[in-house]
């Protein structure tokens, strides 16, 4: 009987625990950082991941045009200095991202990437803007 109560208690505890699993960042090539200069077309400050869309010019052989940039959760970004108003549609920024390992065009025609850092329109920086580093692990 004690074993049954213990198992029941464990099952109930597990049922009410928040979900903490996130998808992996394995799809992104964290050994490469791409610099993109362009204009913000969307900034979504939402859980579980904030995201950015920007139209820009990429360095090197990377595609120019629309990029979708995945970020981590807003509560983590706040600890790094982000606010929900840090980016506005029309802002001119320099973004640093890890590209997808396998370059594919997303459904909206954009290239996918993972946020590493940004030089904001006012010159302030967030994240890594030295051309090194990997995006968020969340």
C-alpha cells in the first residue's frame, strides 16, 4: 500500500511540473557567425522564443534578403539587457547570427538563423557582436 501511495504521489508531482524541454539548436551551425546589415521587418516578443525578421545584406556568400532569427525566451533576454521595445519595425541594425546547418528557404521565403548579437540603431550592442560565439542554448 505504501508503494502505491508513493507511486501515486510521484505521478501527481510529475503531472503538475512545468514543461522545461525545448527543441535543440542542433539545426544551427554554431561554428559560423554571419553578419547581416539591414532593416527590421518584425520583432515578436513572445514565449517560448522571441524572434526577429529582417531584410538585409549578408556578408560573404550568404543570401541577401529576408532572414528569420530565432531567439531565446524573453525572460532570459531581459537578463541580457533586452526589452520588448529594443527593436522596432524600420530600425536599421547589424545582426550577428548562426545560420542553419543545411541552407533551406523557409515557408515565408526567408533564411533561418539563431541570434548571437546585434548592434542597435542607436549604436548600443546586445549579445556578441565580435563575429564569434554561438546563439542561445534555449
